[in-house]
C-alpha cells in the first residue's frame, strides 16, 4: 500500500470530475490510503464491473493524475513512483496508454514539448521532464525523440543551436534541416 501525495490529488479528482459510482469509491479508497489490488477487485465485483471494461476508466484516472502532476512543469520522482504504483494496482500494462488514449497522450506530449522548447533551449530539468514523460507513457527513446523533432526543428529555424535542444537527428535529417534554415 502506497499513497500520500495521491491523497490530495485523488480527493481533487473525485470532487472535480464526474465519475461513475465505482470509480468514486476507488478514488475514496486511494485518498484514504487504503488502496490495494484486492480492494480494487472487491469494488469491481461489488459493482459487477469487468476488469477489462474498467481498464479504460482506470487509464482515465491515471491520466487525470498525470495532468495534475504536470501542471507545475515538473514530474517529481514521487509523482513518477505514484504513477507506477497506480499502473500496478490497476494492472495497466506497457502500451495500454498509447493503445487506449493515443490522442490524449499525443496532445499531452505536444503541449509539454511546446513549453519545453518555447525558449529554444533545453535545461537539465526540462530534459529530465522529457525522460519522465517518456517513462510514464511507456515510450521508447525513438518514439519520444520523434515527438520532439518537430519542436526542435522550429527552434532551429528560430536560430537555436542543436547542441542545446536535447534531440537526436540522423546525419541526413540534420543537414536537410540546416539547408532549409539557411
């Protein structure tokens, strides 16, 4: 059983989002620091909800937590651990976010990358945020790098130095972009 920062966040989620009754009960269990896979299973049985049906709702709950965690532009180690914990307790597998919520995931990544690349310079903290986002959505390095490329290209066109953008371009990509920038 793990919680603490989950308490406040799940109280907020429960009060601000319209949820089915069984999810309200799950939010309450999380907020009271009484959550476990057994309790989740018991709630699902009580409401006669199949776990595979509930999985989509669980992903939405975790996604709500992620959005709140990203509001300050930082993804702390605690928040990443909370997300891992929620994935575990809700039995979320790698790839589930992308499979069930691809548009939301892509929108969130695009929004965060826009903020990160806005000043055409990636700080160490921003690079760590990119890695955190990659981890929580179970993305490979190449997938996250591909999402970052379009933002990095805009920065390069605005005069940024590629060394300051935390991005990997192939040789051909880089020189093609350079020729377009000049």
